[in-house]
């Protein structure tokens, strides 16, 4: 019984982390190929202000980058993962409000 609990305690986080990575990869691809415009917050209300091609590139790339970082999380450490992910998020917001504007 104890062995089963130990095994489950090790497997469940791996399953959850794998699901997060897969969802981020799928989301990034959906956005990049143009099928996820409605998933980009605020885009529908302000379409005329943004270049959708650039916005797709930024948001899709963010998802893919964060998925890649998540894979490397055990190598780079949780603290560096949090710092780099936060910086990527900030850079993404800045790019979305500058480079992606018309």
C-alpha cells in the first residue's frame, strides 16, 4: 500500500506537468496558424488597432517559449524559471502594445 502511494505521488506531478506542456504547445500552434484569434484577450474589441499577424506571432511564440522553459524547469531550477517566464511575459506585453500595433 505504501509503495503505491509513493509511486502515485511521483507520477501525478509528471502527468500534470506533461498536460500543461502539451496544452501550451497546442495553444501556441493554434494561435500561430490563425485559428485562435478569439483566444487573444482584447483583440476582438480593438481589431483595427493591431496587426493580427504580428499579434499571433507574439502570443503563439510566448506559449511555445514557456512550454520549452517548462520542459527545462528541472534543469534551470524553479527560481530561474519564474524569473525568465515573468520577463518573457513582460516582453510579450510590451511587444504586443508596440510592435503589433498598426
